[in-house]
């Protein structure tokens, strides 16, 4: 009897991970605005599609899949107290939410740099 061939799922895009990192209850307009600030152009239709395709993730409380960490490549060494605190925060809120927050902070940071140099 032939066995069913396993298909590999393609990894989620950064835009999808960004949307999944935000609360499901967040209004559509606010999600689109935050995505634009983070550099992810997003239409209402695309947002609705992402939310529809991944609604089971919100129901189950599951987070989006994350790549396996590198195996001791370029080991950093001991973490400072601030870095340990940061690591604790990331573990507390989840990697995807932390990544989306960092992406939005990055946009704000570079905007502030541009204004300072202008």
C-alpha cells in the first residue's frame, strides 16, 4: 500500500508573523497602520485572509512556528543583567510578539534618527 507523501509547508512570511503577533481583537485599521509603520504594506483584504487562514492559532492559543535556534554558532558568552532581563521578557511574551514589537520599535528608532539628522 502506498504511503501518503508528506508535503513541506512553506515558512510564514514576516508580514504574516507580524499580524499573528498582534492581538486578534485589535481593530483592522490599527493593524494596517502598525504594519505600515513596520514596513509591511497590508490591505484590508490581505489582513482578512491572514486572519482567516490562521484563526485556529488564536483559538488554540498556539503561536506561529519558530525556526530552530542555531547550534552554538558564534556563541555570545555570558549575558549581562540587561540581556538576561530582555531574554526573560521575550520568553514571557513569546518570540513572535517580541519580534513584532522590535520591528515596530526599529521603525520608530530610524524615524527618530532621520528627524535628528535632517
